């Protein structure tokens, strides 16, 4: 039985707690949050207001980190150095430099596993799309498009001010709302050669972070990508991910994977498992990824989302920001090159 703890009892922690409590091979033994009023969220387990106290006093196999972005690296580092496996929420880190520090940490502790929570890779629609890409039945990828048009009111930043500050959040709509889309674009499209991007603030909220971003992405295989994300929409519309081949166009939208028939009409070929409630956009694959990671811990296998797998998404964000500042295309270094730094 794996002994599990959760650090951070904010919004996304409810998804983790539910998955842990459903898992036959795991026991939730402790939780931690600086807000002691959250103790009642999970009655019957040990509660801590200081994660270092928890790491020192509990015998843990794995800790789930559900904290604001600026705490991901230090808390993951402290856990790994105690020999505790880590299931860390996205993003990997505040920036590429901090992501590289996590990659070095992973290399220095080969017996400790760090999983980054890119659960949308395991949505049924994405898994089928990946199989169809690998099968090659529609020819090579010519293009890939990712669109995220969501809404965040000013109260979203007022409720948790760290979200609007660069040194705590690392960014805005890209690192917080659309990082899963960026991850899937490179996961499905392949290694990126260059990015030309732009960021902006369309909302007059007085925060430091961007609420809108766009980018043209050139993949090394010759495919062209387009990315657009905003928090300035009227509501949270469905994320759209589209892959264009020589012989077909496949689109994920509204939790369905569509292809085009001979008349150009959309035909649904796969539907995702859906999560009920207002947080539907989290997706329903946290449980699948948590199950996979726990199996890797129990069996000492490597089939999970490693730090190096998540580096590209942070590198893409940094490149879009740099491109916006310099008004030019930014060449992307290969993962091998940045990992050698």
C-alpha cells in the first residue's frame, strides 16, 4: 500500500484527492496547506501547515504537489531529496531555467520518480489521434492548430493575487490556462524548429501577466503550427486541437475527435470520458495518469511524464515571450542541447 500525501488544498487538489481515495493500492495519510481552515476538507488524516514538517515526520512513498507555480520547484526538490516520489501539477516550472534545474534534480536522483501532470495526453481522443498519426494512413502532418478561448474575470486575480504576478505565476494564459494545448501540439507535432509569437493584455486588470497570446510554430518535420489563447473571451469555449494531413483533417473539440467524410462533413470517431461540474476543462484523465504513476512506483518502471517530457512546453512559452519582445522569430534549441547546459 503506497502512503500518499497532498501538499496544497486549492482548486485542483479535489481531483487528486478523489483519485487517491479511489485507488485500491494507495492510502492518503497526510495533507498540507498554509490555510488551517482547510483542515476540514480531508478529515481523518494528518494535517500540516508546513510541508517541511510533513516531509520530516511522515513515512511517504509519494507526494502530490498542487501548489502555486513558484512553489513547484522548491517543494519538488525538498521531496525528492527525502527520497519521496513526486506527482507534480503543471506547469513544470516558472521558466526554462528552473525547468532545467528540475531536470538535473531528476538525473541526480535516478531512483526517485517525478511525474508532471499533463493528463490530457491520456484523453481517449488524444490517444486515438496519436495512434492515427503514428499509423501514417493519412500521410505526413502538414499543420497543427491549437485554440483556447476562455474567460477569466478580474475577481479571478483578486482572489489569488499570485496569478497576476510574473515572479509567482511565470506568466498568464499560456502557463496557466493553455499549457496543456502547447504540450499536446509538440507531443503530437514533433520537435520544434522555431517560433514567432506575440503576447498582449486585452483586459484592463492591472496585472503583470499576459491574457492573450498567439504564435506561428515551425516544426522540424516541415509542419506548420498555429497557436492562439486568450482569457478575454465571453466564456470558456471548448479547446480546439486540429491536425491537418495530406489526406485528412482530424479535430478534437467538445470532447470528441472528428474526421471529415467524403463530403467534407465532420464525423465523430471518439469521445472522451467527461468530468462533471464547473471544472470540466480539467478533463477526466487525472485518474488514468495517477494510476499509471502509482504502477510505475510499485513496479519500478518508467512509463510516465518525466521532467524532460515537460520541458518543451515551458521552452515554447519562453520563446513566445522572447519573440514578442524582440519582434522576430526565435530558434528553439533541441532538448538534448538544453539538457547539456
